[in-house]
């Protein structure tokens, strides 16, 4: 098992009871692949916060990072909700069990639920915006040019990508192949189109034209 270092790329890894328990849940219900992706996401998000001097709560950002893809896992996956919502609900339940206040629960819920929503997440609270940034940097390389080579090498050494580009698409798909309707209106439909031959996307214009209004 990977031993969590105290500091990576100058970023301190949260080591509170809540952070440790979130790590344990990620390790228990996720895979090594998702674990590495989630911690890289936290580190990239934190570096961006430090570079831009954005005040943020490291513990809440860490918990959000740990839970952001847990909705893809069998333990947390629902039959009918977007995987982001499953992860957000799990994070909220986890923090509620620690007695945290409603505004904190909502903040982390938003961060996880909106992590695949560019154009929205970056305009919300710091933790929400930073998580979205960290995810996008790891998955599609957004902001790569702002990541120093030394930080990049330090992070990848501790949390290797392990053929990430080829593995992440089927990993996403595995998490919602049983509920492809949840991908309507979001980027996950692209995953279904990539993985399913002749995948028929739902079309918003069809919904408009087929509405029950008589005119």
C-alpha cells in the first residue's frame, strides 16, 4: 500500500481525522488508479490556489478530491443519478457524520457535484473552483503550462499516472454504463459515444419539438 507522504510539491497533505478517514474510504472503495488520480487532483488544485493566492480550506479541498470520483464505484453508485451526485451525496453524508455545519456540507457537495461542469464551477467558492481546476489539469491538461517541471515530476513520482489516457475513459464508462441516460446534457455523453458503437445521444432540440405544447 502506498504510504502517504507528509508533503508533495510543497503542498502539505492534510492529516486530520477527517482527512485520514476520507483516504481510507477512497482506498477501500476505489482503485489504486482512482486513488492516485484523486490525490493528484488535490495537489494540482492546491498548487493553483497557492499560485493565485486564493484562500481555501485544505481539509475540505482534500475531502472533496477524495470523494469526487467515488460515485463511479459500485459501493456508492446509484441506479439513476449522475455519478457526480452519488459522490457528492457520499461526501455530504461523511461530513455530516462528523457533525460539520450545513454550509460546509453544501460547499463540499457543490465541489463534487460540479467538478465536471466547466463554465460554472470556476465561478463558485474557492474549493469548488480549485477542485474543478485540479481535475481538468489531470484529465485534459488544462493549465499544464502553469505547472513547473519539478512539481510535476514530484507529484507523478508519488502518484503515477499509469497509462492514464488509455485507462480513464473505460474507468469513467464502467461507473455509469448501467445508467447512460444520466449522461444527457453533460460531457459524460462523450464517454458513452466513445465506448458504445452507434450510441444514440438524446438531443435537447428533440425534447423542445416533442413537448406536449399544442402550438
